[in-house]
C-alpha cells in the first residue's frame, strides 16, 4: 500500500494562498472606499474658505455636508439587508461622482453669511446625501465571503481589519486633501474624491468576492439581545457600548472643532491658501502617531492607550488657544493629529472586539452617524464663536471636546475591567 498524495496541477495556487491574496485585495479596496468620505468635507471647508473668505460660510457648508452624510448613514443601516444592496451602492457612488464634480464648479463667492441665506447651503446637504458610509457595506461583504468559503474563524479578524481601515482612511484622507489643495487647488479635492469614489466602487463590484451569495446579518447583530441578563452584566455592556459611541462622537467633535479653529484663524489672518498644507500636516501627524501605536499594540491594551492619547489630545488642544504664528499653529495641529490617529485606532479596534456576538453591526451604524453629526456640531459651534465673538472663545471648543474624550476613555476603561473576556488590542 502506497499512501495517496493530492498534488495540485502545475501553475495552480493553493486555496489558502488564494484566500490570503483575495483578502488583501478586498481590504485595500474597502480602505479606499472610505477615503472620499473624509476628503469631501475637508475639501468643501478649504474650497469655500478660499473662495468666499468667510470662516462661517465654510464651516456651515461643510457641516451641512456632514449632516447629509449622517442621514445617508441611517438609510444605509435601514436598507442594509435588501437584495439589491450592491447595485444600490453602485448607483449611489455614480450619483456621488456626478454631484461632487458639479459641486466643484459652483460659484460660492456670493453665498451669504447670515441665517437668512440658509437656503444657499441646501446643495451641500443634498451632496452629503450621496456620501454613503461604506463601513457597513464593507463588513457585510466580509460576512458573505466568510459564509460562502466556510471560514467562520476568519470573521473576527476581518472585522478587526475593517476597524483599522476606518482609522487609516481618516489619516489618508486628510493627507491627500492637503496635498491636492496645495498642488492643484482646493476645488480639485472634490473632483478627485468623485473620481476615486467611482473607481473604487467599480473595483468593489467586479472583485471576485462579489460573486458570493449575499449574506445578511442576523437580528442579533443589529440590536442588543432583549433576554434578561444579570444586572451587573447589563451595566457593563451599557458602559462599553455607550463609551465607544460617546468616545467616537467626542473625538470627531474635537477634529471638527480643530477644523473650525483653522478656518477662523486662516481667514482672520488672510492665510487661507495655507489651509491645505496644514491639513496635510494633520494627516502626517496622525499617520506617525498611528504607526507608533501599532508598534506598542502588544504591550499596551487599546483601552489604556486610549486614555494615554486622550490625555495627550487634551494637552495639545489647550495650545490651540495661543498659537504663535502660522508655524506654531501648524505644529500644534500636527500634534493634535498625532494623538487623534491612535485614538481612532483604539476606539474602532475596541468596537471590533468588545461585543462581536450581539449588536455589533448596530453599534457600527450608530458610530457612523455619530461621526458625521459630531463633526458638524464641532465645526458650527467653533466657527460661530470665532466669527461672532473671538478666536479665544472658539479655541475652548476643542478643549471641551478633549475633556469629554478623556472622560469617556476613563469610563470605558472602568467598565472594561468589570466585563468578562480579554481586553481589546489594536
């Protein structure tokens, strides 16, 4: 008796290597899918600030876009399990490309700065309705892949990978926005985001993973289980979920307020053309901080790192109240990005590991909506105080958001110590 061996045909690739290759391709595509969502609000803020020379007009325009994105995020969550989900996403991406291309050609010089001119910002809100948050769509694609290929053990890793992509997209989008605004002008950011949105959606549709049967998430993934549980367990789950939700809201309120401070500062000193450079510095600072955080991921848990970087964000946000020239302001913004990047990684990574069995997709949907709404609030409040009062009043908004961010980090850490299971890591 000779043992039978199964040999692969010459030139063929083992199934495991095929899975790894396709998984890497899909992860890259889902990362690029998110970048236009970051580039567009920043591009609108820079473009309107340069064209209209008004921090209030720029902030309200970008905030209206973010609110439209929040409404679109709610629609994405409601219709996540429909059969025509993929083709609906393709249609939305095509509409987004057309809308953003046309929006970049709008004359914003005549937009008013009073509440009576609120109707002039409706096009920005409508444009935001076409900016679909792709986090849910990307995760649902991974569910289809895992179920069709019978790889249930890969689900957790895929969700953690998507959580990291959420943070990396913010870093990459800020850097690309700054570079494009400097090299080709602020309006080029909208055109670039339109092109990137259409191209990445084409890749998402034609990728081999799209051939798998569409898998819908069970009801337990969208909402918390209603069955009775011990009071201590309910309290722990409540703290963890709301800590993540308030944390992502506070962080994006900080980023929105920092953008508002930048708009007020640049317009008041007539240096709006340098906003692109400063955005690039924020992106590079976030990239550096995220890279450093990844190096220490095996030594420090995500919750402890969240506390550390939130403390750093609070200290650096205080420096926004007294910028010493354009160079000093740029250094402070880079420091804010340096601590914001790791904070994004910690929050999204924790969401992907804390409660994977119950209500995870619902939590992701709420976090997407909270991201857009908090950014809009931070922008509007900061710009209003800066325009109608003074810059020092506006600079208090990032400090308040940083204090809330640190508070939610401490509450989350406290709840995590009383919850069963291993602590999440990046």
